[in-house]
């Protein structure tokens, strides 16, 4: 049936699998995407949204690299918000509310239009591994399909177990079966596995809600978009979300079911995401809080189904229903389906290289929740990188590895393989030490040239990025070269409560003041004329403003990143014998032997490794 040997087989068609398959195929690899259900490609299993704090930066990085998550998000958005606009630009994070059905449809249509990509619907139950190398996969029907590389993106399906109160049953998500066999094959091959948990809230009938009792949460007045490409446009009209709250009465009703909660009666033994806890976990851990926010999120343009964000639960369905009916605006709520928790297998990611290839089996890559992450965005970025690197390895090219100062994706992967994770890993801006460099506005500057070089980002993307870069640099130089008079400047400074000038000054200096924003600068006739003459768009103006206002911070972080790069350049041989260094601490020696860091910089980030351990290592490497 399958006579040929594929360059890349991708197992699973969630966010990670979709990006992996698209990347490998677009780069020119003969690719096969195998999934248990072709009807559920890129399904939004949990909330119908993309982006958010740090996650929005990741989606923009995926887009800058030539992935599709940003384009699909733009095309199927029902609301756009730029979060954290009251803070500095390093914290600005784009987020869209998505049309769940259209999102999955758009992804499928994109994949079906992708050359070099074949599809097959069946469960993969095993791997073909020979002499430490991946050779292909085995399906539940006993079919063997040969491949030069395999990317596993199994999501929550590996031995998935769904919990609703005291009921439990096998499944990868509601209405879909679990996948069996892969974990067992990997363990036999020497891998270590673990269990994790995640959860989801009830879906309800929007016609049964009273929105007049809730707080409306509209999108931005002037919405932006995710993708840097011309393929998408910002929304012209949007749907609102709403906010309501739990209460002490709701909490008391939920507590009535605690004795039957799988979280509290020992049925669930694995750890769930700390930063996205279930409602029962929230009222148990924060017993002093009288209420918690609930975000009421529509699932699309034309459906009445609503997602109750903040009410994730595995309590018995009758307890969920009774408690939710005591929430303001939910007095007459009707359920589409109850919330549930799901346990699944994952593989501690310290078993991976920076390319996401496994250390034990050559040509085998892991991406997404199999690595212990949570979130569509984290999964999609890993899938993209695994797909790229599987292609590059098969075609005997150098891998693409992003450093911590180059991308949130670089931070994510480095955190996973260097530190590992024992609970579902979620990206935050605080995880990135160089977040002033890793802003959502400059992901194209950082990453599009790298992707263009390997052949994934298109020529048109590269030319658009270069135009934006040149125009924004030229505008910053215009501010540095252009002087402004006392007469035209002081009225604006006075209006904004900023100290007046006594003599002409450079516009760059005036614009650098914290009280002065882009709107003020555009009041200067010279600036307005420059913008008009050069036909500059919003992206260029925003970029120029950031480069002026934050130039000191950016320069300082670049210098710090350069120091990191010097440590990155000190490579550690794969066969390095740590046992011969007696002055290493016992913990450092054991961690080095387990993780096998590839650079001195990576070695320094391993938990339990001290600066003195790094100094000892430097000496023994002759540095």
C-alpha cells in the first residue's frame, strides 16, 4: 500500500503536527501526515483563542519563520486585542478570539494545498527502530510505513484517560479515542515516560445566558493582526466576549462535590498546569478569595456555543451544572457538554537535543504535549522547529537552532531540554531574560532572514521585512538629524506636562521623553510631511517609536546577549568525560552526564550547576 519511503512522517495533526507537516513539505521533503481523524485537523481542543501573554510573541515568531498559525488565526479571528499596552513594548502581546470550526477548516484547506504532503487516517500503534535509528511506523491495521525521520506530536492521546467526577474512560479528548502502543515502544527503546493532566471547562448554550448582567469585553478599537504578510487584513468588525464572577455561594456548591472529585480522592495522580488551574483547585488553594473571574467566550461567528474560560473542572456533571447556575448571568444555563480532566503520557524533554531530535533514536523527533508543554502556541512552535530540523537532517544540512536571545521559541526549547519539566510548561515573558529584544513587533527582523536562508520564508516575505527595516531605520535617522524650534515644541511639551526647552533641540531627544508619544510627534509639521512623502504605514511608525524610546534598554540587552553568545561559542564535545573532573560538584557531574549540554552556556543554565562548576569546566576544556 505504501511502497515509497517518506522523508518525514508526522504522527498527529494538532497544532504541532500541522506546523511540522507544513514546514517539512514546504521545504521539499516528501511528507506524510498520519492522524486518527482527518476531520479534526488543528482542532482547538480547549479555548477558542490564539496568543496572549508571551504566547502572542510565539505566534508572531511562527509567522516570521513561514509557519501558518498567524495566518490561520487572522483569517478566522472574531476579535483582536493587544494585551499589556499600558506597559512597555516588551510586554505587548497580541491575542485573537477564534472561530473554532473555521480555524480547523482553514488549517485543513492550507494543508491540502501544500505540495509534497500526503494524508492517512489511522492510529499509529508502534515505531520501527533499528540499530538506534528510526525506520518508520506501524499502524493499528498492521501496515508498516517506512520513513527517514518521524515527528511524534501526540498531544493528550497517548494512553489518554478522561475524568468526570467518579467516571473515567479512555480518550484523547471528548468524543475521540486514546492512542495505545507508542509509549510502550518508546519505553522498550530506553525512554523515560511520565503522566500529566490538563482540563477543560463546560461548553454552554449562549442563548441561555443573560449577557446584560455581565461586563462586556470588546476587542481593540483599531485592531491589528498576527501575520506580517499581506495575505491577511485586520478585522473590520468583531464579536465581544463577556466577564462575570463566581461567588461564595458558587464555591460552597462546588465544595459539595469535592469528595467525588478525582483531583481530591486520589484518582488523578499527575500534575496539571499551575497557571491554568481548575475551578476546584482555585477555591481550594485560594480559600480567602470571595470570587474568581469567568470569561464568557463565543466559539465562532455563527454558533451559539460558548466557552466558559476560568471554570475548568473534573467535578461530577451535576455539581458543575448546579454551581454554574448560581453564577450571575448563568441562572438558566444549558450545557452542551460538561468539563473534564484528562491524563496522558509525556516524555521528560531532557531526552531531546536542541533540534527536538531524541538523543536515543536518530531521526525521531518529539513536539508539543509529548514534551510536557501546554498550549496551542507552544505546541505549534515546537512542531515548526521539529518539521524544519527533520527536513534539514534528512537532506544532510545544518540544523536550525534558535538561541535564547533570538526567539521565545529558543527560550522554550532550551528550557525544556536543559531544565526539563515535571508539570505542564507554559511560556511567560518572565522566562525570557532578553524580552526587550524578543518583542512581538520585531519577530520578522529576528527570524525571517534565518528562515529565508533555509528556503521556508518566501522571497516576498523577505523583501517586505527589508522594506520595513529600512524605512524604520531611516525614520530614526530623520529624528536624529532633524532639529525643532522652541516655538513649535514648547506648546506640545506644556500640554503633556513635560519640561520646556530653552533652545532648539534634536527631535530624537524630544521624542525620547516618556511623556511624549507618537501622536504628539506627528503634530510636528516636519514629521507629518516626512510620513506623507514616504507613505509610511503604522508598523513602521510603531517600530521607529520603539527604537527611539527604548534605545538605551535595547542596547544594554544586546550587550548582555553578546556575552551569552560568547559562552554559546564554547562547545562541549559529545564524548566529554565528566568523571575525570574530580573538582566538579556531585550534582553538576550527574546533571552534565544526564543532559549532555552542547555548549558552556547551556551547561550554566542547568538547575543545580553553580558558577564554580562552570569555571572548573572551562579550565579542563583549556579555556
